[in-house]
């Protein structure tokens, strides 16, 4: 995340321990159908709320949602959602902001791809247009606790099991002065402080994506928000941030 962008801060401590334990145990239990939603958080002071949810059946998906607590309708382009799917602390899939194209009381967006069998959680962003400042205010959702998911096919390198170790999840500062670590449960300040985020590349390689590359700013205004976002690819780096080891697609 570019450090000059204001992202609202809310705590995320409880899910961090759960994800760490789940990663060690290979999940939260069996692979039976389940849905887990993180805590509800406020998106500003005008009645909007946000959540993130992980669903493991019929397909695995990480969803984030913004909605008005009293069902108030929002004009097109006012609401934005950027879902992210994490596997055992590593970013598996992320999207740029998706907006409501029509008047709506809520907006939900979810991920579609996976990184093979394992323990997953949801932890995304939402955005709300602020007419007073002519900009979108962004909010980090509370992370969900993890769910275990078993890949029924494992037919490609992307869906083959990728193992994330404690060594991978270790945070720190590299020789170039860049801070690296997992963003799976990070709050807004922690997200902004990371230069390199632990991620799984398109070919299943474990590496890091640059926060500045990953976090594309919201649209300039609700009118430009109506333009559909295209897929884009960013580089997957080693921990030192000086060697390209793969590609990470943002869908």
C-alpha cells in the first residue's frame, strides 16, 4: 500500500493466532461445507459496515462486503470492494476494486481461483465514495478465521498443493531495508508498513509481491469506477526484493 494513502485502522489480532494454528494443523478440521465471516466493522460514520467471509463449498471463495446498516441505497459507483484470498498466511488471489454499477444497498465481491488444498482465510478492503472530499475512503476488513479446503481436482500447477512454512511466514527487514511479511491478518497500519507481502505465484512458487504493485488506488470518481478492471500481472520477488521468481495475476 502506498504510504501516503489513508486507510482506516481496525484491529485484527484474534484471527492471527487462529491462522497460525490452522497452518500448523493443516486447517481447522475436516473439509465439510462451511462459511466463516469475520467481525463486522464500520466503514466511516454514516452507517456503512463491512465484513469478509471465507466459503469452502461448493467452490472455495473469499468474499468481502460493504453495506448500509439500515438498507439505504447507494448510487452507482459509490461502493467498492477488493477481495483477497490467503492460504496459510500467503496471498493466493487478489482483485482490484470492483464497484456497484447500479443503485444498490450493498456490494459483495469474491475470488475465483485457488492455490491447492489447505487452510484459507478472507481479508479484503472496501471503499466508500466521500462527496465532501471527492475521493474514496478505504477500509481494511476484519480477517475471517480460516477454513480447510480440499481441492477436488488438483489438475494444474496453480491448484497443486503449495506448502507455506513458518520460515515463509516470518516477518522482518531485508538487506535493502524493505519490510516483508504476511498480510493475512494485518491491520491498516501493518498493511501500510509492509513493502513486500508473502504471496503464491501463478506457478505455485512462494515469494513476495511489492505492496506498491499490488494495491492499485481506487478510481478517481464514481463515473470512472464504471469501467471494468482488466486483469494485470505483477512480479513475484524473492525476500530480498532483488530477484524476479515468478508472476502474480490480479483478476
